């Protein structure tokens, strides 16, 4: 039987791929972190109200969508491939330890610093401490701490982390060891995720069952984004395992699209250009001005963000490494920024708030050209300290302790993780 099997066209697995492929994902992670930082500086300075730059900078919260797709791709892929080859996915305990080491210690320091630094205000109440320390702030109205507002997406990701072993278990429940049948089964699971997300959005938009804006931050609203990254994981895994025939037609289409990197980037830019019009709703995060499209605008924005992030990621995971785009994403500076990008994500609002007070720049009173570069530089400094003194040593523990470091070198930050 083995002699009858012939390998379909394959790409290397992430563990055996050239370092440039992995580095490119780190570069995309760095780009996403800088997007999030930039959109918050634009909001602070009022640039989001400008005629041309406002729509562009206000939509750079696209970086959150990029993070979600990266997480879906990178974290689900071991389960996807295991189901296709008849193996077992990551052990839950090891998976949980790695996720905890990557996310929680640095986040804990941020929460303690922000909530414990009372300044001229009263100490944070106990229920606020509990909400942030347990990453349940998105389920109660505890987002009033401006230096922690970005952590809503981290809380949503943690909910996805908790769900992912269940999805991995389901992936291996049927068609185990049959690559093509497993692909069909897994795509069915992803379609169910997409359906749940769509129904959730429709219920939010046209009923009062999920009244209140906080429900938009819950995991069901973003299952389709994670599923988009997981779909790329399924395609990547299928192209890296031997099978009795070529992969499904849609996987071939994705591979061909990835090889045409320029077209993928053009599609991503077009999606961003469309969402940067009133079709995507308000540019002001609800702070000023009316919504310009209501529930339909929210759905358009949500879908176009997913499409844009998908076509930014596609060439990096299935395309050639020789194109200028993956080479740019894997450049030394982007790799380095990707290494410290989680710290950039965590600390940029603290730095932004501190610098705005230092420069006496009130909300929506301008100063972008001063505040953006100083925020980038100061946030980088804090993030680098966080990486070298806290995150890297704890990641060493998360990946197996000192013995792991001696045999494998320093623990590389997982691409796609903030």
C-alpha cells in the first residue's frame, strides 16, 4: 500500500521550513502591533477626524484581526496535521503551560503597574482588580481604565485558547489518518465556527438578546477570524503530508494565489481601501459623530478586515520566500520588532498616556507627529526590557526549562503571538 502512495506537492512544515518563513510571520506580528499602536495615537491626537488620514489611521485596528488569524493558523496547525497523519495533537498540559508562559506573566505586571499606580486618583476597586487579573474584563463594564483598554483582545484570545483543545479533539474524532477525508471533516468544523459567528452578529444587530456593546468583544463574534487562520493551517498541513492524490481543489487555488504574491497584496489593499470608506461605519470608535451605516456597516467592516488579514497572511505561509514582501517581513528589524511585539502591544497605552500628559496634549488636540515617534521609541524600550528580563526567561520555563535552552538555544517567540 505504501508503494502506491505518492506525495502531493508539498511545502515544508513550520518546524522544518526555512527560517525566513518563520521570520516573516514574526515580521507580520510586528506590523500588527505597530498598527494597533498607531491607531491609538491617531485617536489620542484627533487624527482620526482628519479628511484623508482619519479613515486610514482609524482602520489600523486591523492589527487585531491579523493577530487573531495568526493565532488561529499557528496554534491549530499541530492538531490539523496530527488528524491527517493519524497522530496525536499537542498535550493539553504542555499546551496550557506554553500559553500561560507566553501571555500571563507579562500581562500580570502590566495590570499591577496600571491598577496599583494610583497617582492622584483613588485606588482601583477590588472588582476591577478581579476582572483584569482573571481576564474577564470583557464580561463586565470594567474597560474604563484607558491604559488597559487594548487588553480586551487578549481576553478574547484567551477564550480561544481555552476552546482550541476542544476543536483539536473534534478534528481527530473522524477520518483520522486519511488526509483528504480529514480535510473535509475539519473544514466542516471551521464552517460551523463561521456560522456561529454570523448568527452571533445577526442576533446582536437585530435583537435585544445581546444588548450592550461589550458583547461584541466576546469570542463568538470573532470565531470566523480565528477560523480563517485555521483554514490556512489545514491547507498548510495538507500540503506537507503525503497522500494518494493531489489536495482538494480549493487548496490548490490557495497555493496558486499565494504564489501570486502581488495579487494577494493588491486584494488586501483593496479590502482596506473599501473599509476605509463610510461603508465600514464610524471612524471615531464611537467617541464622536454618528454611525454612518448601522449594523450593516459593522458586518461589512468585520468581513473586510478578515479578508484583508487573510490576504496579508496567505503569501507568507503558502507562497514563495523570494518575493519582496516575505523578504521585508523577515528583515532583521522586523524580526527583532516581532520578538518584542507582545511588550509593544501591552505597554503602548501606558507610554502614550504618560507622554500625552508630559507634552500637555489633551485628547483630540493634535500632536501626532510629536507623539507617534516618541511613543514608538519609548514603547520599544519598555518592550525590550520586558522581553529580556521577564518574557524570555519565563518562555524558557514554558518550553521545558534550562535543559531546553541548552539543547535548542533561546526560546523563539511564537510567530503570531503579540
